[in-house]
C-alpha cells in the first residue's frame, strides 16, 4: 500500500520537472532573443577599430563642419552620413525637428551616434586658451537640461539625462542617467572649416579646437535591416545659462540596410 503513493509522488515530481524544463526552455529562448537583439557597444577603455576616441571625435567634427547648408539639411528619404571610414557617423542633433533617413552600410562598420555635442576653436573662441577649449565647449555650449535616448530596432539601448549650469562662475553638474553613453572630452585637434560650412559664425580656416559631448559608439550591426533612433531634448537651466545654449528638440531615425 505504500507503493502507490510513492508512484504518485514520483509522477508528480516528474511532471514538476517537466514543467520546470519547459519554463526554463522558454526563459532561455527569451534570453536568446535578447541576445539576438544584443547590440554591442564600444566601452570607454577600448579603441574602436584601433583608433582613439579623441581621433574619432576629431574626424567627426572635421566631417560635420565641412558640410554645406545643402549637405547638412536632412530631407525625407535622404542619407546624411559619413561612411568613408570603419565607423559610420550620423548627423548632429542640433539640426532639430523630426527626420527619417535611409542608408546602406556594411556589417563591418561601427556607428557613431552624437547625442549632444559641441566644440570650441581658436578662431571663434579666442577668449579661451588652447588648453581650455574643451572646457569652453562644455561650459559655454553644452549647458542646460539635456535628455536623450537611443533605440535600436525599437528596443531601448541608451539614456542620457543630465543638468549642467553655471552658478556664480562654477559649474553645477548633476547626472540623473548616463546609461550606455560615453561622455568624451577632446583637448586639442586641428579643425578645418571651409568657406561654405553650414555652421554659422564659423570662420573659414584651420584652427586648434577642443570638444566635449555625449556619444554612443555601436559595434557593427548584423546584416539585414535595422532602425537606429536617437533624440534630444535640451532646455535652458535659467537666466544663468550661457547664451550659446538654446532649447533644442530633435527626433532622428535612420533605416540602415546592412550588407
């Protein structure tokens, strides 16, 4: 008479193990699915494709400043990128507004996403010593309540939420979120501005420059179609905000055909 309960108990145990195995299988499938999405980022202690972050930011500004008004003005279905190197560079968020772009890139190329960025140069910002040009970029042009997010294929990837203001000449910097976002300072590089640059108030010529900003550096995407969404919401922090910082709102989506 003791055998039957034992068999029943064993069956219940086997059934429990079976259900647990199924649930674990579903869990693993979901985990695998997340890994399939699993976009990889370059960390700040890496050198993407063997190139330092300083050099990538230098390359970015020299490309973006070289664009004419026509080249830097997004149109529906257009493709504003620089894909001449191992990292594809996307448009700056100061363009403002909502924009959709469609481009073809390689599965061997990373992607540089500029969230909120600035530079200072020795031609325009002469009041700053060369060694302080990155400080100029940070404390003159990058002040404000700054919020941004990045989504890949509609999945959240990165988030920026910071507040920077000058209070009696001192920087008040509060970080609410800096998730998968790299804040980068570049102390010195050569910046060349052509006569037809779209950047107003930028004198043509080659200058010493410094830069500061928040970026996301993506490792190459898998072959196929992918959407890269990033936005920015910048509002002044009050009367003490630098006159160089104004409200800015942008929503940008790139549809990438990755070959």
